[in-house]
C-alpha cells in the first residue's frame, strides 16, 4: 500500500495544463519554503491559489521526485499580490498582467466579488469598456462554476476529472443538475457507484421514500444488469433487486417502476410469459432487430448464378473438394438473404467463407466484410484477400457533442453501399451494435453471419448469435466435421473434446498442445514467466511478442494483475533511456504491450498512409511507442493506428502481456499460454476453457492444476441472459 503524504502551500507556477482533461503539472511553494512538483487532475489551477494536496510521492525518470495528487482542497488567494498573480495567469479571457494590476489596485481583496457580482464597476478601471467588463465577468463565472463543481464533488470523495466530464455533458449548469439529481452520476456517462450517489442525496436532505430516489434505483438496476449481459429484467426480479438495494419493502420500488413505465423511460412488455422491463433504448434495439430481420427475410433474393455450378468451378480452380455442409452453405448463400454459418475450429469455416465471397463476386455483388474487433477484421482480410473493417468503422461511428452519445453516420437515411455484408466472430456482437448494423443495410442486402456458437457470448447486452440460431427463422449451416488435416492438431481435438464434455488428453505432450502440471500458484506463475521469457523463444523459435498469456481471472496470484507485473519485468525490463510513467499502482514503460479497457470515442488516430479516424474500443491491443520527456503524454500504436494519449487517459489502458479469456474473444494468437488455476466459480466453466483453447493458432501450452482443468471441462453451466430476441423472431407475424 502506497503511503499518502500531505503538502500545503501556494501555487508558484503552472508548468503544464491540459484544458480538455485537467491534467496539470505545477510547482507548489509550501509554508516551509519547499518547492514541490505536483501532478494530477487539477483543472483551472493558477499561481497564487492555495492547495492542500494528499498524494503519493513518485520518482519520474526525467523530472525527479513529484507528488501525484489523489485528493486536494483548494481556496482562492486572499493577499493582493497573490490575487494579482492568479488573475494575470490567464484564468480570465481578456485579462493580461496590465489589466490585472489595474483591477487589483482598484478593488484589492474585493476583486473576486466584484468580478462575479458587480462587473459593471470594472468600467471604472482604465482600459475596460462595458463590453469588456461583461466578457471578463462571464469568463470568471465560467471558471468559478467549474471550481465550485469540483469542490462540491470533492466533499464526497469524487475526483476532479469527473467535473470535467460533467461540464462537457451539461455545460455551465452542471452543478445545478447534480444538486437537483445526484443520481445522474450513476448513469452511463459518469459510472459512480449508486451507494455513493445515494449517500450524497441523503446527506443533501432527500427523503428515503423520494420518488426521485426510488426511480433512480430502478434505472440503476436495469443499467447495472445490462453490463451483466441482460437486455431486460423480469418485473418481479427488478422490484426485488431494487428493494434489496434500498433496504426497503417492495411497494415503493413497484410504484417507482410504474411511474417510469408511464413516462416511457422503462418499457414493460410480456415476453415468453414473463413481464419484461426494458430500458427504452434496449427495447427499441430489440424490436428494431426483429422488424429489420423480418424485412430482410421477406425480400425476394436476386439469384444471378447457379451456385452448384460455381461450387464445382471453385473446387476445380482451388484443387479442393467441399464437404457436403460446405457446399450446402454456398448454395444457401446464393438463394437466401440471411445466412448463419457456425462451427468449431478445424471445421472449414474459413474455406467456406472464401467460397461464399467468390460466389458473390461471380454474382456481381458489392461485398463488405466486417468483424467486431480490429484483430478479427485484420485476420478476415488476410484470409479472404479483401479489406475487412470493424463493424464500428464500417458504420461510421462518431461521438455527438450535441447528445453526448455515440452515433453512426450509416443508417437507413444513408445506408451502406453494399449488396452483401459478411460479419465474422458474430458471437461477440451485442444487441445495440447488431441493431445499428441492420439499420444501415439497404432493403434486400444479403447478410452472412459467421461464428462459433459455443464461444462465450458478447461482453455487451444480449445473446444475439445464439438467439438468431435458436429462433429457427434464419437459415443455419452447422459445420460439424473436423477435417483430417485439422484433426492432426491436438489443440483442435481437445477443443472439441471440451465442447462435448469429455476429458482433455493431458497425458501426452505432442505437436501443438502441451500440458505442464503445476498445482501450486507460485510455481504456475514462475513457469508461465519462464515459458514466455526463455523456453518458448529459445526452444520453439516463437518471439515473446507472439505469445499471449491467458487466464480466467484478474485476481489472485495467477490473475492478470499479478501476471502482467511479472511479465513486464521479464519481457520489458527497466533500461537506461527507456522512459516510464507511474499511474496509480501501475507502471507503464516504453515498449509495453497494452490494452484499451473501455470505449473512448474521442481518441484520434492516424495510419502511416495518412488515413485517420477516431475511437479506440474495449479490447484493442497495442504497444507504447513513446513516452514524452515531461510524462504528460504517450504515443500508442494499435495495429498500425497511432494515437497520442494524455497521461490522464492511462485510467482506460492496462498492461496486456496477460489477458482474461473474456478479453481475448475474437482474437487469435500464434501461441497461447493458459494459466489454469482455481478461480471464482462463475469462471470455472466449459465456455471459458473452450474459448481459451480456440485462441491458439499454432501452439497451446496449458500450465496449472489438472483438477481445475477437468472441473472446467465438466461444468457446462451457462449464465442465463434475459433477452427477448429469440421469442420476438419466433413469434413475429412474419414467421407464420
């Protein structure tokens, strides 16, 4: 645990300040005359103001000792000379040193009161017109508004960066918005724990039975469960969960839910004999998917080629023979507007997709290829010799400053210029993204969805791929036969064995699958590090940067937090001239492998060829190319997309030498080392093990406890997700 220290003093100078996120480097002069470098989110900092800083002392490689602020109290200067320093620093638009001196000489210690409450008196200062007085006053009020918002949040232990986010979202009225409804802090934009906002509201005098409090709790439960994959919650479960959250009876949450339904913020509908309660946007997404799929399925397909004849020609030209189900997929692709292709590793999905692409080309169709992640899209491009994009990029995702939400430029008003769209890794696509994709398709567009139905479901809400298959509305081809060449792979044999609930063959190390029995967590971890550092690069010729360590969990000795720290020291140790930056308890170093841990729609990136775009997404993996001398910004490379991150953005980045299996969905690696030790019961399931095994392309090394591995293979428990898509599709009037 890092030791917190406290320093109190006056800001002597501001060395650096980022107006967008508030990241600041300043010099603080303590009462004892000590000069301390302070870094952190300190928006609007200016010389002359007083700070009390609680923080952690860090050693910067270039700039020496500095204090990283974790908490701070601040107050405006009272001494005239300090007021002058503060005012002349640029905090007020239109006030330079000369004007600042004139104002302070005229009003002295009352300067700040005059600026905010009686700006018309500024016209008595030489060189200040009535118009300029109003401009100065407006600028100062904006400045003070942000300071008051930060001070208000600080009372409840909330960080200054949250004030910046609220200011961007709600403008000058942010403080009034939060005071009127503290619970908005627990929404998607801010992500503050409900317990914190509830304590804030109660301390402000909100009654425990307030309708605002009760309704906020209902909405929080729906949003919280969306992050667990649920599209809706049954009414009785929602009321029960809300009552437990608020420690009250069920009558009050029930009345609050009814009020939200009456207002249209929550949609209640009977789905499969359940009273389902949806957030309005998720209900609209689910209903939109059903209606648009109905339209696609009803469209008359334009058959321009004899699929059987094309398949014969492709077999001849490629020197292969399609299996019956592969041929069936090609023929269905010719006559069906919507097709699902699913199968495990080694069953020929890639060959079949290539054949469908060739078929569509023969039919003269404009084809678009997409996948949920950048890595999956890159792999799809390599396998089909045609450019593939992420679904987000395909749809022209951008951030709307007006609505402060993600929007897509491609919609029914400006649809994709495509006759056929093929999406890979469909198991990763959640409901809102699938709804956006369908909105962007022109009537009659062909849609082919490819994936492995036995992999883990999407991180976001819904179980789209599984729901589509089980609805029996969409043509489905299941590739079941493992090809002889693939059958030689022990990885593939074991993956299929796991999927069937059979025991893995851990006895014989051969070919591309090795098992190293380690029942002690520390031995497991040391073996994993040794494999990545020396054994696999030395004996197998696999560079460390082509090895991905996977583990079911973040916590514990074999979790990602511990493994990443050890692997960083082993694979990218500290060297003279190699810059590094400490952020929280995490150290980042030039050359480190990193992962984006949440969507950031504002990040600007550029490729070497000059193409540019915005947005980095949860799960994107890259590398730290450079850390600035000052430690204020970093340059990151995500598969050829170069982006500059301010130091504050490190709260959305983590080391990626080791990843959880969930984070590795949709990615494929030359070599995977799986640390398989006991973890939380919800993670010790067959789906996690199967997904981990199928991430390895050439080599898989499993290190860990054989009892834990066999327990995972035997446990086919799948977390139920509340989703109405399957029911909607099966019961749509168009289905009968």
